[in-house]
């Protein structure tokens, strides 16, 4: 498990010695956005590190009843886009936890810079640094592909949720062959742990969750990729985009993922569970 976690951190870690925060701010400055003028909206091209971007996050969130009093944990929070979106859209209290220290540092600095009342903590999904029953809602967006032990993920999520709490998952799942590597979440097979939907459903049931809703998003994201490729053919890649996070190998990572999604070998799936 520790080896897998070390592989994950090294995959996501800084690419060129310049902090990710500084790379994002330099890219914004090159677009004429002064540091003092940066808003959460400017970050949306880069801080939603999953297929479908902000629209996919909203498609998941808007199925949930989130209110200002909702205590939310975003597991594998990346550089904090989904957490900031939940805090601003619903006024909820959001904590993010992530294994990659660079991402947690970047998430904190971005939230401070745009005035988002979110907090971020370094920690593992397999050993969440929170007391039992701390949260009403946990979210997991494109993280399970890095997690070799789904039963342990679901057991930890169940532990930190109160009875009756909700666990909302939006993960890339396996429906056929594994993709070629690298992909956005992994440089090679040693840190990619794609699983089929039944692995998730079994682990969830075992941990005391009941499935409330499931949507397979393959068709939606295939249309998303076609539209994205048409936009890029006309206007080139966006200046503020995921290549800032994925580094120099971003084009091949994206191409391998799109190929596998197009072939139907992998696809994102939403699953919403209630903790019994
Ligand atoms: C593809 S990114 C998604 C980030 C974020 N959820 C989003 O949608 O913008 C996957 C994230 O999972 C984190 N991660 C991977 N394994 C983890 C673990 N065992 N515990 C916590 N976070 C983990 C990575 O550090 C990375 O930030």
C-alpha cells in the first residue's frame, strides 16, 4: 500500500521545480489577469481535475441536498476546485483531504487567494485523519483509480460519515481493457487501480452503504471530448487548462485516456450512496 501511495505522489508531484500555484498565476498573468483580480471562476479550467470539468461536478452535486450546515469532506481533493465550488454554491463547510502535499499546498494558496473558506489537509483515503461521524457528506471525484483497496476506501468513508450521511462518487471505472500508459492519473500500471462497477458496489454494501443512484457517463463524456477536440482544432489548447497540472506529457496522457473512453474500455460513473 505504501509503495502504491509513493508512486501516486511521485506521479502527481511537481514537474519542473516551479510551484504549481506559480505556474497557474504565471499563465493567468500571460492572459492579462493580474494576481489581485483572480477569482475562483478564472481557475475552473485547471482546478477541476476530472473528465467533464465543472459541468461534471455540478451534474453530481445538484443531485445532493447540500445546505450551509452540511459538513462536507472531499476525499482526494486535488488543488481544491470541487471543494471551493461546493463552498461557494451551497455555503457549506468543506474540508479537502489529499495524499499529494504539492496539491494540498496549492489548494490552500488558491483558496486563500480567492477568499474561499475551505480547508485542506494532507492525508490518505485509507486512513482519514478525522474522528468517527464527523461529516454529513463525502465526495470522491476521480480518485478511486489510484486506490488499490476499495473495501478500505468505503470502510473509511463510512467511518467518518454520520449514520444517514451521503457518499457521492464520480470515478473512472473499468469496462474492458486497461488503457495504454501514461494516463492523467498514472504514469504506469503500478499506480493505476481501475476497477469495474461491481467492485465499488460490493465494497460499498460491505461497508454499510445503500446505493441511492447510479449514472454511467460514458456517452456524456464522449460527446464532451468531441466538443473539446473541435474547440481545440479551431482555437488551440486553452491557456488555463489541465496541462498546467499534468506537465509536459499532458498530450499523451489525455490521448491515451480519450482512446480508452472512446473504445468503451473505461468510463466515468456516478454512484451516490446512503450510509445506513
Ligand atoms: C485525478 S486527481 C482528482 C482531484 C480532484 N478530486 C478533482 O476532481 O479535481 C486524483 C487525486 O487523488 C489524490 N489521491 C490519490 N490517492 C490518494 C489517497 N490514497 N488518498 C488521498 N488522496 C489520494 C491525488 O493526490 C490527486 O489529487
